[in-house]
């Protein structure tokens, strides 16, 4: 599997709050490559927060934009660590281009663990609901198979520190 996976691009997928940005930034530093956060790239393009865009334009328009940004970012030849939005795997085109163009690591967190981490975070549009834990459980049930389908490796985020996760991932490359 490691031989088959392209090596210049390391992609992190997983639920919102699974640590994609935190782990991704440290990984990029360790590997000496650029760190790219697809949500940040999208926010620069739209000139407002993803949350505001969701409210104004709706989820499908966000997904269209996300799909074109994902295609563009994964086509770049420079070595990088790419952290993706938690819903990027919903579109089959994204699952395919991430898997084919990068080495994809799924940071697997349980919905309960994610909830503990991000319960006070007001920037995540999909969690602005009456029962965020219930919402996370639904997202997990829907997306866990899609993260697995997209990924070359699965890393459990439950206990290890960020530094340990970075070590575990670099050892698998
Ligand atoms: C989303 C997750 C967000 C962001 C958008 C939609 C999702 O990214 O892309 O709000 O569908 O799970 P994070 O996973 O970085 O929070």
C-alpha cells in the first residue's frame, strides 16, 4: 500500500475536531513541507467565513466550491500536508482524487471525543444544532465508511498526544 500511494502529498481526513489542522501543521513542520488547510483556502476565495457562506448560499454551493478547490490543491506538484474539511469525503470525486493523488490518513475520533473537544466552538456550521452530540453521531455513522474508503491508513486519535500522532504517521510513510 505504501508503495502504491503517492508521497509528495499527505492528506488528512476525519470528522470536524479530529485534529486535522493541529496534527497537519506539526506534520508539515516535521517533514519540512508546506501546510495547506482547504477550509482556509476556501475562506480566502469567498472573502468570508465558511459559516457565513453556509448560511447565505447553502451547503450544496459550499460543496461545489470545495470540490473545485480540492481538485486544484491535489493537482499541485509541490510537497505538502493537506488538511481537508470534515465533509470533503461526501463527494465521490473528492474521495477519488484524494486517494489517487495523495497518501491519505484518516484521523479516527469517536463522536464523543470530538464533542468534548469542540463543544464550545461556534465556528463549525454543522454543529450549530440543538443536539450537537447527536449530530456528530449521525455524521460519524454516515462518514466513517467514506473516510475509510478514501484513506490509505487509519490512525486512532483517542489517547496519543499530538506529538505521538505525528510520530506514528511519519513512521508509516
Ligand atoms: C464541515 C467541516 C468543516 C468545514 C465545513 C463543513 C463538515 O471543516 O469544511 O464547515 O461537513 O464536516 P472542519 O472539519 O475543519 O471543521
